[in-house]
């Protein structure tokens, strides 16, 4: 991990802890830890708060190491349920996804603490990352899925993945569980 990314990760962890925001690392850094290493240039977290609490965080950014990525960040939070930030000194982007769903909140609760480049941080489980990546479905996510399955192999709780994917798939009107079964079978 390069120095700007390490500094940003450490600072975002301190920021969220200082404001008592339940959170978990997701995205490229989490996949690199749980799956196969890959390049990434940002920090992605899910925060278990509602939109109102996320908007309150914007008010405390002035005295922090972060600034909003956009001038109209309030609108972005309200419409997209993401709080995009930029580290003031490293210029690294930080995306704080607002975890409104039961699945996202559960992923934060299930996260396991790991030391990553000198920072102790909660990291989403491999199973929760698999579900998130299967939901997103972009080419990069498909590569991450393969890396997670290769790295975690028989240690994965496939029953959990299939159960949660079935619940989410039903709510979203998609065959997410079928995608997880296909991933499991190879």
C-alpha cells in the first residue's frame, strides 16, 4: 500500500471512531486483504448510519483532514446515499456508503478487525464482500469475486452467502442466489 493510501486509511479510521460511526472497510482494500491483491486508489467504507447522521458529518468536516468531494455534497448524500470525500493532504478519495439496508448494517456488525498497514480497522467478511460484489456485477467486481473464492476456498460460508443472496434477490427481483451458486460451482 502506498503512503498516501495508508495515511488516508488511518485518518478515516480515526475520524469515524472519533464520531462513533459504526463502519467497515469494503472495496479494493478489503478485497486485497481477503482475496487477491489488486491495485486501488481510494478507500471505500460502509457506515451504519441514516442519511440525517451522514449529513451531520458534513458539518464537522471543516476541522478535519477531509473535505467534501463536491460543493453540493448534501444533495449527493440525499440522492445517492454516499458521502464522497477527499483527504486534504493526500488527495485520496474516500467513499462512505450509507448503509441503510439490513444487509449493510449486518455487514458492519459482522466485520472483523484487522491490522492493515499499521491501522486496526474493521473489514467486511469475505462472504459479505462476495455478496456486495455479486450485487454490483461490474467486470472489476467479477475479477474480485474470483480472487475472493480462490483465496478463501473452503473457508467460505456458502450457506450464509446463498441465504442472504436469496433474501436480497427476492427484495430486488433478481436471481442473486443463482449467481452465488454458479460462483460456488466454479
